């Protein structure tokens, strides 16, 4: 059991080394971020204009071997209502692509390019501390270039 605790402890430390941010859930295609998906990524402690918006603290990092983004949401910030709407059956749906802001691209130390989270349905894996998504990204540079740059 001690070995398992050490593994999770190392994993949680790696999560916290990611880029700290606030993620507003919803669709970027709607003016008020309604629906599901990722509407905005903002610096930590971002407060949205609309009071009904769902904003979760998170860490973002690049998994260089796979070229995927790992998005670690603080599990304690996810209420039951948010879980039902945005993480039903431990899934997270991204109905339309989301362009990563340039400050996120720089923070992840990626080569300058336009990066987008690929639409899809992603498993939401929870461990009690984080709810983690592993999402695909696309860019003009390409995933192969990201692996080489590592």
C-alpha cells in the first residue's frame, strides 16, 4: 500500500508542475459559454462575467511521448451538478475544436503555431485529487514535430 501511495504522490506532484489555469466549461461557439466542452482557458483565479458560468481550477501539461494534452481538474471543485452536466458517465465531450490561447502555448513551451484541442469524447479519470482528461491536439507543426522537440 505504501508503494501505491508513493506512486500517486509522484503523479500528483507531476500534475501540479503543469501550467496552472482556470478553465471555463461550455461551448466557445455560444456567446455565454452554454452547453459542454471547453469555452475558455484563463489565468488562475479568473472570474467570468456571467454568474452561471462553470470555471474550474486546473493544471495543463503536454505528454510529449503521445503528443496529447493532460488537463488535470481539481476534483474538489467539481460539484455533483457540474459532474452530471460536464462529466456524465466519466466522459467529457468536446463538440467543437478549441484554440489554445497564445499564453498557454508559450507556458507549455511549444513551438509557435496554432494549436487546437480536437473534438471528441474523452474519458475523465478521477483519483480523488484530480479528474484528468487526455485530449488530442492538432497543429500545423504536427504531433510528430512535438515528439522530436522533447
